[in-house]
C-alpha cells in the first residue's frame, strides 16, 4: 500500500507571510508527484508535476521541491494573499507501470487572513 | 488549459435508485479517465480507471457491479452507481490525463451524491 501523507492538515497564515508544507511518500519505486490547488466548489487546479530528485518548480509565488531519496516534497507560498486560500493536494504515482494512477494525501488546507 | 466537465454537480436520490454521473473532456481526447471518491475528512481514493473502448479496471475493494463505468467515446466516461444506498453517499470526481504519463491530470468539479 502506498501511503501519501500531508502535513499539517490545516494552517492559518497572515497575509504577506510566507509558508510551506509537506507531502511525504514512500521513496521506493517512485515515479511522479503532482501538486494541485483546490478551491471549494471548483475543479482541482494542477500546479506542478515533478519526477526527478532535486526538481524545483515555480509558478508565480508558489514553488515546490522534490526529494525522491528521502520521500518528501515541499510546497512554498511566498507573500501569501487571501486568494491563496485553498486546499493543496499532492498525489503520487508508484512506478512507471502505474502511469497516471495517483494516490493522494489528505491535503493541507490553507487559510490566509487579511 | 484543458477542461473537464462533470454532471450533475450534486444529486439527491432515494435508496435503491441508480444514479449516472458524466465526465467529459471538453477540449481534448482522453483514452483514459479516472474516477475517485472522497468521504468526509478523507483523501481522494481512486475507484477505477476508465478505458475508452474496453472494460474499466477497478481498484481493490471496489465492486464493479455496483459502480458501472462506460467509456464509449474519447471525450465521455460515465459512472453509474447502481441501487444506491446511504453508504454510497460521497463526493465523486473524475480526472483525465493529457498525453502520456506523467503528464498533468485535469479534474472535473465533482459530484456530491446524497442517498436518502
């Protein structure tokens, strides 16, 4: 069983502050890690797909890193804004044969306070 | 970006009825689509992989006769919850990958099912 865990489950951030949170996964047979941003009543929005150890990706004020050897990824939000409030999901695929079959963590719910 | 629609967005039905949920890729073709289910305070759990023109593959513990999947075209997959019971009440969401792995998956907005 592939367990993907995210921590913390939720966090409150003051507007303008930066924050980060973690996705951990079994490092054996890792293939790809996906990050999504999910606002209530909307479709999850794809942020990043990462495959290589040491990968770093950035989209605006949001960035992510990947460590496949130790089995974790960090997602960073720089200068948080109220519109960053959402649940951030990570999903992991185990092995190339798994293809796009993703196992998701429970999400980190971010609330940015004005 | 690619868009996936899902219909209906919510449904309330009586126990014993069947409910069909549609998942459409609006601007791309998807030979594969995925169906997930999410219970309150839990993760998205993969139920099955929908394959265009062939049978769906189900994850362990998911009853294929209970959750019928049909992927009749490159843009449409349907999930039918047969003889729904209150324990089937959940949030169902589909996704479709763009191109080959490990490309991005695009999600529909989900369907909330309440069985009375």
